[in-house]
C-alpha cells in the first residue's frame, strides 16, 4: 500500500465514524422531540383541567350568592 492508500483508508474510517456519531445524534434529537411533544400534550390537558376547576368554582360561588 502506498502512503496515499493509507491516507484514503484513514479518511474513509473517519468518515464512517462520523456517520455513526451523526446517526446517534439524530436519533437522540428525534427522541427529545417526541418527549417534548408528549410533555406539551400533557401540559395542555393540565391547563384545561385547571381552567375547568376554576370555572366550576366560580359558578358555585355565584350560585351560593344567588341562593342567599
């Protein structure tokens, strides 16, 4: 093997390692994206539940005030 062949082989190995690392990063980003979407959906449900509770409390107060 000539010096140029050795260098090309090393470049190819480095490129393959870089591809593997990039694939791992992409997979982790996909996972984080899915987790963020799930968290956002959960947060929306909590906000809707809290709003419903507050509305029910206000309605109860109004009914009690009107009954007296």
